[in-house]
C-alpha cells in the first residue's frame, strides 16, 4: 500500500545491509537508535571498559624511635649486668692472694719482706716493730679479743699482732678522725668475728688496715677498698687456720702489753 503525498507516493526507507553481524555484547545500530541513547552511553572512560578501583596510597609516618630507644637501653643494661656477673664470678674464682694483690694501694709484705711474715714467736714485754702499725712478727702469747670489738682507746700492738696471726683484720685510725667517720668504721666491725677497731697514734693517713702480711692506708671511711680488704683477707690471711680463736683474748686497752700475772688477774 502506498501513501499519496504531494510529491508522489511515500516510499519506505530502504535499509542497506552490510552483511556484517553486530559484535557480541554490542547492540546494533538500530537497537541503539531505538533506545534513544547515543553510542557509547553507559560506559565510562570513552568506551574503554569499567574503571578499575584506585588503590589508596599509604603515607609513611616514619619510625617510632621511642620504643626502639627503650629496647636498646634495656638491651645495653642486660648486657652490662651479665658482663658484671661474669666478671664478679671470675674475680671470685681467683685465689685470694691474687684478689688481695689487685686491691689498689695494698702493700704485700709477704713478698716485700718474707722474713717478717714467716711466723711470729711469742715474746714477753714491749716489742719494736719495723712496720707501723705492725702487720706481722713476734708478739705476745695473748691475743687481743677480735670478736668485732670496737676499742675507743689504743691497744697494745703485741696483742694485736697475735690476733692478726689468727686471721683477724685490725682497723686503726687517727685519734682526730671525725666522729661520723669513726662510726662508719665501727659499723663495719661491730659484732663481726675476726675484726677489731682501735685508734692509733702517729698514722700518716687517716685510716690503716692490717692483716697478717698486708697493709692498706686510705683517707676516709667511705673508701670502697676497706670492704675489699676485709672480704679478701679476713680469715684467709690466717697463719694458724680458720679455727684459730678470736674470743677469750685481752679486752683491756693501753699500749703496754699485759704480763702473765695481769692476764691471770683479768681472767
């Protein structure tokens, strides 16, 4: 059927076939036209397919130095503690003679004057000593009580040397040493067997420590070498062994040694 128009019968539009099929998933031109959407509508990126999601960029905040510094400090401290423990164990395993010789300022008369320290014979009356305060040599047959005794007046060297032979450490100090310094020394001695303390006239330093064959002089009671001397030489320096007595000795003060009669009266 034809429709009459002023210009003649209306003709249907002629569709020219190209012989090609629409690509899979792609609508034909006619379908596009029918849909009313322009070609490529509904696609993003100019027909290049769906846009891939953008991966967020992580911003580095830098290292946290606080915990690192803390762990480093703890590690250094641990190494120091372990190292000191190993050193202390090694020091403790050394012979006491080696430990004594390692004390700074100590005088070892066992090496310096072997004849002096061979052993002391008993002798009555006053004795002249070449080392003051004496560290060895002949001595009275009675020892000074050395059960942690704190003597506030000088004592006889002849009795004190006998105590050294029994393994005691005799701490002496100048009579003008301040009271607080004397008390620090007394606190180390008081009640501790194989120790005794007394003032001593004419010291060239404030404090002098004696054990059999050893001497150490220091300037004040806070010197750590005092404890080293006591720990190392008490008992160890004994000539008569660890069972030698420190009790039942002379408790009287005075620089004149006691006679047998005086000792008998004391008992």
